[in-house]
C-alpha cells in the first residue's frame, strides 16, 4: 500500500492521476474494447474509442490549467500567543482564460497546525485572486514554511493534478504579556544603593550633559535652573528641563537560556520576561534583554522576537551576563551566588532538587516561583 501511495503521489505532482470516476470510466472503456474485439461489433469500438478520447482530454486539461498560475504571499503580521495569524495569499492568473474549480493547500509546520485547504471557484482572465484565512496559535515561536499546493480536476473531474508552488512564509508569535499592576521586583530595584543627598547635589550642580530642553519659566520653578543666556536672547526667563537621573545602570532582564529547564517552567520564564519588560517600559525605564545566544538586545520588536525564538539549553555565544545589576531568571539556584551587586533574581522551583539546595541569597532579594501557581500573582508578590 505504501508503494502504491508513493506512485500515486508522484503521478499527481508530475503528471496526473485518475480520480474514482476516472478509474470507473477506464474500466468501462476496457470492457467495451474487450467486448468489441470478442464480437467484432463496430458500435462497441466506437463507445470504447469515445471513452478513451474523453479520458485523454480529461488527463491533459488539469495540468494545463495550473501551468501559468503563480502565488505571492503577503507579509504576516506578528501576533501574541493565543491570537490568530492573518495569512493572505495572492494567486496570479497569467493566462487568457479563466481558471475554475481549484483547491489550495497551505502546508503549515506541524507544530503550528494541519495544512489549510481552501476552495477557489474562479480566477478571472489576467487577474489576481486574494485568499485570506486566520490560523489559531497556541505557543510562541517563529514559524517558517515554504510550500503551497494547487490541486484541480477541472473541467471533467476524471483526473487529479497537483502542483507545488514556492511561497516562503515567516510568522512570529510573541509570548503572552501579563498585565502587571505592581511589581516589587522592579519597583524596589536600586533603592538601597541610591544616596539621596548625592543625587540632590548632582541635580543642583549640573550645567551640561543633563539638560534635555528649555521651557518658559513658571511661578514656583527654582531660580537655579534658569538658563540665563537663553533668557537674554528670548527676553523672558527660560528654564532648563533636566534628564531624569536613575540609580545605576540600565535595567537588564537576563534569562538563563543556557541552563537546563523543565519545559513548563521555561515557558513561564519567557512570559515573565515579556511581562517585566513591558512593565518597566510603561514606567519609562531603560530596559534591555540578555540571553546566552544573543547577548544584550534592546528595542521592543527585537526583544519580543528574541523571546519568541529562544529555547532552553541553547548554544551560548555570550557565556557570562553583564557585570552590572540585573534581574536574573533561572531554574538553577547555584547561579544566584555569582550575581553582580544590586541584582535581583527570579527562581523557578526545581522538583528534582532537594529543598535544602534551593538557595535563598539574602544579599540579593528575589522571589521563588511555583510553576503550578498563577504566574501573574507571583510576580506581584513581595520579594524575599
């Protein structure tokens, strides 16, 4: 059976293969031919000859209808896991006759879903036909596929013909972002290292490098921030607006992608990173992502694409995370002791390790997460 299936598949993609009705007509034509030879009756030869002629026409027309059909795929917009991908294909009919009764099959990656089949009634002469469908998604990832199949039995339906067309597709599914209303892990970072007196002194003595823009003076503004040269030029007081000074370096979200993870815990870690990134970004903080494969990554789209593509245990091109404060997400408690000063950590409990090996480093506050509990509530709890 496997050999027959392979032969049928090869015939359908390189020539054509009889449909069920085609096999029936072939059998009838052979029977009439055999009867004509046996009885020497002319009308039996005529019926047999007409049947074979009909079969010949039915075998030639389907491949001809697919010869000059080309497929163009439009870009697929990224979505978040759980949303539907919008896939749009454009079929170009470059012939001088309409093409009818087609079946299009988009060969999706098996992890994304089964191949999508769509019927097409008619593509007019020298025109384009746009086909749009929505594909559900369940998991984050970057999905790529390249093949679209066109299949037809028109006009008689006695033979099937199938042809492959190259139409490369790349679909990016971002991880889910949890709407955090509060996050002590980020809200309290750097507080113990900020000297308020020194910070006040820096703001009072700053003259260059911290000025962001100038604006008109308003009652109650400190006189020390007046920019006298600009005030003289405009004939009114102009005040310097200073850049917001933060305590320390930019925030780094570091995901331990080179370590060993349980699959469910790693997926939660990716969601946690995306949620923390958006929380920090919405609070006007400078934030970057670090993974073992990519190193430091900055920018919303690039960060989300990195999180969509990352995997546990990936090859490390950047062996060590940055040497300044970061938020370290891992399932390996042994890595907590080597974090830079001022760092935070998020540790997923590893059921394969005894409880005494789960290190809670009092020098670096953090939280221990349970993969069986709701992630959003755990990210909003107070650090240990």
